């Protein structure tokens, strides 16, 4: 396998990128001068040096000094009575742009595969349970499950509800899901602000 094919395989690992698009990325880089590619390499290296993962919600953020919490979790004005469980960082940013939700988040790290026995090795289920317990001490009243409206997202919603059932019932914590506003098959990451606002307002 030559360098072009190796780099194509790397780009194919990017979300939503297929063979043709990956190859176009490679040829684009080949057309640029060395200064462009060197700057790209430096930016990627700097990103890895500056980035941290929040110890509470697992969101990636640009670290300042030795911070362990992101700006949302560290903010004393963040609403501790609600916790939104989402698939990935880009979903968090989409919800945040709606400016309707002011509570805490938890990034699950993926969706639960429909056919998979080792689910807890693929998503942060145990970490979520611990976060719910910790936030319950701060007055948690509602957990909002905010997954894409597709078969895997719906399966994840069902799975998480079952995993949290005992703790939420014992602590009288409500579990809701995004309501009307999201069309079937819609990915949360690509939903506009009005769609997310309606889905939040109509959650059940």
C-alpha cells in the first residue's frame, strides 16, 4: 500500500467521509505547497497538546493551566437540576447554540449498537451512573436523553433508560427524551436552532 492509499484510509476514518471524499482530501494536500502542509501538521500537534477532556462531562476543551473541568461544568451558574445525555461533542455544540438549555451535559461517547453484548465497553454507561449519583446530591431533577432520531439513537434511549431505572426511581429523577421538532432520521448535530428548541420544549 503506497502513501496515497494509506492517507486515504486515514481520512476514511473521519465521520461521514467515504472513499471518494477521502481521496479528494489526499489530492488536495498534494496540490498545496509544503508551507501549507507543515502548518497543518503543527496545528494538529498543537491541538493535541492544548486539548483536555473534562473529568465530569467528558467534553473536549482547550485547557488553560491545569484545569480539569470545562467551562460549563466549572461554571457555578450552570443549572444542576438538569443533565442532558448526548452522543458526542458536536451534538453539545449544536444544543448550546440554541441558547435554550442551561443545564449540565454528559457525553456518552457514541450510540449503543443494536447488536452488541459488550455495550459498556463501547459507551460510558458506568461513568454516567456515577455522574447521576454525584449530581443528585446537587439537586438533579431531570435527565434529558438527546440522541439522533434513528434506529440506533432510539435503541440507545431505551438502553440508557433501563440502565438508569433503579437509581432514577429511588431518587425520584425524571427521564425525558427530545420531543417533536426532530424528524425521523435526523442527526442532532445537523439540526438547526429552531428544531432543537422545539425538541427541547416538547420533550416527554
